DNA sequence: TTGTATGCGTTATCAC
DNA sequence: GTGATAACGCATACAA
């Protein structure tokens, strides 16, 4: 029963429109519009009166009318690959937060690695006239994006450029965190480290693996033949990787995983086999999903900041909006870093085998053979 | 370079409007509108021609224009309490899927138990003229909803009614699954079972706890003094609960938790103390979050179906839309059920103490004292 | 059954 | 700086 009828006219929703505000403030609708849009060409005292009227009437501009006349929907798209992967919800929230601060709404869609789902979602995006899309899918499934590209919608992707005029790529520095991970292990005394990779055609996984191989080489460990198992970034992939490494003749003393879910799978196998982590085997993940600190033992992992990623994605879109010529565009850099928890330690036989670098950060190095 | 200029007029976005379609099909705009809106009052052969024109020109109706003239935004709101709780992303996806099938977009917001966040999000909802909101927050924070109620926006809540004209409540049948859980434990031979509750003023937690107490009573176990620890539905709350139950004089042989995160906390404490689950302690969770099957050991838990919940929420809104008189409205029922995994087993001393029901489903009952 | 005309609430283009 | 006024793209009341 909140002033549903005003001026003999039914009011729906917020009910009050720009004309009523104008009347109440004693100005023209145009001036009200200028005020709500932050145009600086309005006299102070008039703006004041307009704001007062807005306050008094509880006026909120109608977004659909605005969008219609301005051609800008103030809606963004966010495409992720699987919402059940804890990495993404955090990313979504951070993206929505930045977007919201700039008065954008965001449509989120999870492909679940399903081509059809992606297509349907993208269709919805163009139908709703989104002003930009962040494709946070870590896959080069750019054929999904054809419709977006055809509509000339600004696009921000990860790792691999969309090959479109109005697009921009976020370059994740995998090497940074993976270097830290390998050095961390080397310092602990590990000399034979396995890498559980994600599915191989995907660029992001190639990069993670290459970063590992280079890091291992650089550290002087495992020469060029660091053992690599190609999994699929799932829990099951992790169990398979664990089984593979456990079967190796000289068994690795540590496993670095291409993502956290695989690390969780590895942990499960170790637990089932009675192999203590980290005493008998060190494990490192990648992503730092929420779960990483709740699993047993808490997972040492490489963190890729969701907040940084979200901000970079939004700013990338901003860049594309304000950009005149699609020329001088440079990729946006996103860092990674190691987070040490409790799934890494010195290997049991390490202390005497490697007496040369006894100094390890914390006092977590165990006494010999104890 | 996709037909950006048509008829000497710059086309933006999908570019083609209802008038062009009308011309192309040789009918009036009104007829095109009737066709796209599925009005049955259009002659078959004309509709055919219209569809052909739509196809040919790649026409998609402008949602903002539609919303403006019809007064219906085709946008819904979804409010959850914390996006990092794996329960919610699944719920979100399911809700978006149902909504999407009916041509609705959904704005999701996570309060993170932060009053200010909720307020801000709700303001955005009314500004965007959402047609309905699903409040899946499991809390009676109805003061958040005042603005929604004042705008007379259809509201679906969980457990506790919003006390608004156009609202409806989803009644989750906690007792159903919790009964199953307690009976499952009783069948395994447990007679002294602890309950780790969520924060107590909240109705949902009261209901879960009451369901447990009643189930325990009904089963004839633990008389009326089943031990209850009031935690806070977080991982830490779970560790505290575990410590509490471990300190009890006759130590419970099983712990039922009010949600999965607490169960995960319990599991962690058990692991740290070297207490084997399920051999030395059985643990049951509630929710069946994704993580439940990946934790060690996989968690026996009560599943509350996200899909069922999402569908119920949407159908609730539909009901509110089509409803004439806000009278004959009945709550929507949502069930729960036990999912048995590997965190439950017979207590060690059970077999001789309770010889009466030796038959347990799978062959998971251990030999006495082995 | 189909077409014509009006209006939805706002921004933008002009004059002033 | 400020105010009229014409779009924006569509649904719909009404006329035919």
C-alpha cells in the first residue's frame, strides 16, 4: 500500500518516472537526466534540487528505457567452464563485484565442457545485448565465440587470444608460481619430481607443463626427463596419476599437479595405500581452491588469484570500450604464487643424500630418518 | 563485416528491428510481434513467412524494448548466503537452467552473511525491475527483504515465510533424511550419537536439530539426552564440535553434523588425533556438497537436492505470478535423503553389545574387534 | 485475423 | 546551462 496511485495513474514497480521528478524539482526532464548521468554541465543549485526530488520520490531510472535509447545494456557476460569447480564461484563473485561497482550486471554461464550449453548461453548473451564478455574457460574453444565475434562484442579471454578485432587476452604467468613450487621442493631435498598434467591439447595445460619442465631443468633436477603423466584435471585423473607415479621404478618423492582437483585425487590414493603425505610423498596443487585448506593434509599449492583475474578481466573490457584504434593493445599480466601448507616436506632419505643445502625456510625439515 | 549497413542505416548489435522483419515478410509489425510472442491468432501461412524473414535477417527481439513496453523485465533475482559454500553454485546453476528455459535471466548475489552486501544487492534487484526473487539463504534475515516486499515483488524463501502478500515458502523436510541417518547408525549398532548443530537462533538449524533429537528418541537411543554441540556451520565449528564430543565421558561412537562443512572439520580433527573414521568414529554430514565424495573418507551425508530446490523455487515464483487471490497458497515440499558413503560403520564394540540386528546392507560390517 | 496508431521512460539533438 | 522534442524498438488497444 505504498502510494500505489499517484496523480490518478497506476504506478508499477518503483513507479515514479523522470517527468515526475522534473516537476517536483521544477526543472525539465532533460536536466534530471543530466543529473542522474553525472553530466557536469548542470548548475550546482539545480542539481541539488534534483537530487532532493529524487530522494523524496524514491526515483530510480528505468534501466530498460535507458538501455533502449542509449544502446548500452549495462550487462556483461561471464563464461566459465564448470561451476562445481571451486575456482570459479570465487571468480564469479569477484567479477560481479567489480562489475557491480561500475553499474554493470553480469550474466554467468557454465559450459560444463558441453558445446551445446555454451552455444545456448552465448545466444542468450547476444540476445540480451551484452556489452562485453569475459571468457574464463581456460580452453581454446574459440569456435564458441564466433557469434560474439560476428556481433563485434568486446571479448576478454585467458591464455589464448580470440583472434577478433575487439578482443584482449589475459596472460597468466604460470611459470612464476610453478618455479616457486619446484624450488620449494628442491630446497626440501627432492630430486625426482613427477608432474601430473591436464589434458594436453589445451594451451593452458601445455604452458603449465612447460613451466614445470623448465623449472625442473633450471634447478638442475631430473635432467630433461622429468616424469609427466597426462591426466584430465579431474579427481579421477589425479588418482590415475598417483597410480602411475607409484609404479615408477625410482619412485618420485614429490608430485606437482596441474590443478588442485588432481592433487586431491592423488591425496586420496596415498591415503588408501597408507602412504603418508608429506612424510612419504610431497604433493603440490595448482589453483588454490577453497577446498585446498580443508583437505587432509592442507595442500601446498600455487595460487592464481581470482580477484586479480576478475579485476584484470573487467579492466580489459574497459580498455576495449575506450579504445579508438584496435592497435596498441597489450596483453594483461596476471601473476601466480606458491602457498605453502602441509602437503610438502623433505623426503625421508633426503638429508644424507643431499647435504649441500641443509637450510630450509621454516623448521619443517625433519631429523634424518626419524 | 556482417551487413553492418542496411538500407543506408547503421545497424548496431543484432541491428535488425521488427519493422524490417515486417517489410521482409510483407506483413505489419504487429503481426511479427504476435508471432514472436507465440500468439495463436496468426494465420499459419503468415506465421511461416514471418519465421522465414526472422531467420533470414537474423532478427532477435530487443529485450529492453520489450521490457519497457510490457513492463516485464524477464529478470529474476537469486540470493544465496555464501558462494564459496559448494552447496550454492550447484543451486545457482540449476536455478539459472530452469529460469533460462523459460526465457528468464537471473541476477545472483551472495550476501556472505554481510548485511551491507545484501542491501546493496537487493537495491540492484529492484532497480533492474526483477520480476521475482528466490531467497535461498537459509536464514530469517527478512529485514533484508523489506525493500522487495515494499515493491510487491514475488518472493520465494526457504523454511521461513517472508510475511508478504506475494510470497511463498519452500518447506524442506529435514526430518526425512535425518531420520534415515539416525536409523542407519542405529542399524550399524550405534547407541550414543552426538549432534553438531548450526547456530541456534536460525530456524533451519533448530529444525535440523529437532529432527535429530526426535529421530534419536524414536529409535529409542540416547533417551532424551542426546548430546548436542552448537557450532556455526563452518569448518572451525566442526573442529570445535569434534573436540567437544571427544571430551565426553562416554564418548559418542558417531557424530551427525548439521552441514557438510562441519563434518569436514570433524574429519580433520579425527585425522589429526589418529582416530580412524569410520572404525573408531562414524560421521554423517548434511547437504551432500560436491566435496563430500572427495574428502577422506567419502562422507555419508544427507542430500538436499539442489535441482529439486531450484525447480521448486522457480515454480513457486510461477505460482505467484499466475495467482489471482493470495489466498489458497500452500508451501512447497522439498525432500531430503541419506547418501551412504564410507564415513559410517559399526562401532568397534558393537557386535557383541548388540547382537540383535547383525544384518547390514553391504559387507561393510567389520569382524569383531578386528 | 490483420493493420494502424499510441505510448513505454529515457537519452540525445537541437535550439534557446 | 537549460528546455522542448524526436527517436529508441516493441506491444497492444482499437479499428478494420
